[in-house]
C-alpha cells in the first residue's frame, strides 16, 4: 500500500510542477510575445501570425494534458481509498 501512496504523492507533485510550468509559459508569452515571436520566427522562418497560432495550440494542448493527468490522479486516489476501506 505504501508504494501506491508514494506513487500518488509523486504524481501529485508532478501535477503541481506542470501547472507552474504552464503559468510561467503563459506569462512569458503574454509579457514578451513580440520578443519571443521574433526569435522563433527567425529560427524557423515563419511569420509572427503563424507563431502566435502555434503558441495558442501549445498552451491549449499542454493545459488539456495537465487536466487529463489530474483527472487520472483523482481516479487513482478514489480507487485506492475504496480498496483500502475494503481491506480494513
């Protein structure tokens, strides 16, 4: 049972780290969009409009991945609690 609790704790901290990374990426893109878009535009040879669209897709997909991960974590906790109650 300790392994499941350790895994749940680890995945919980992974979720916290992912939320922080999403917030930092969002803030950086909001505050420094022109600077970052200019660098990425020169690196990949695309327009700033295409870069802005790519940023939106990136943030949306990352947010969906975080929410899906949190949902799985809650499901695991619920399942573990039911299993623990049944064994007691």
